[in-house]
């Protein structure tokens, strides 16, 4: 559980793989001064097909949940 006044900092990849064409997508968004937080939107652009991908960041702690249900 996160305490009052505690920020969850999220790591953001500089490149991701394009879901549509398999090309490389580069980060468009600038990192906020206070760092990336869950709920922030990060934009990427594919260098091959030029698709834009807007991704909502989730808390890294969500990875620890059991998704098998």
C-alpha cells in the first residue's frame, strides 16, 4: 500500500515494437520534472508506418497480481 505523499515512479522505454508493422517506435513524450507516474500518458511514433501509440502507464506493483483468474 502506498503511503500519503509517496509517489510511484514508473520506468519508460525509449523504444517499443510497433504492434501493426513490427517496426521501432520512438518515444515522443518528454519526461515530467517529477518523473513518470501511474496514469501518465506516453506517446510513441513508429519510424516505419508512422502510427502513433498512446500508452497509459500502470503501477509496476500491478505486475505482482495474479492474472490467472
